[in-house]
């Protein structure tokens, strides 16, 4: 579990690390557009 700040500019690289099984979204959960952007990054990684 990654406990640092997850943002759209660092999430792509974090989602690629096999040892990371999750993360704390924190402030991104307060902004719908940011949260959806993170979701899209994650789904794009999972589909590959």
C-alpha cells in the first residue's frame, strides 16, 4: 500500500510498480475530475 500523495502526475508510474497493491487517494477524492482521471489511469494499466 502506497501511503504518499497520489496525484495524476505520479500515479501512472506508481501503478506500474508490482509491489504496490493500493494507495491512499486522499485529497484527489475531493475533486471529481481528478478522481476520475486517476481511475482512468488505473483502468488503462489493468487492461494492458
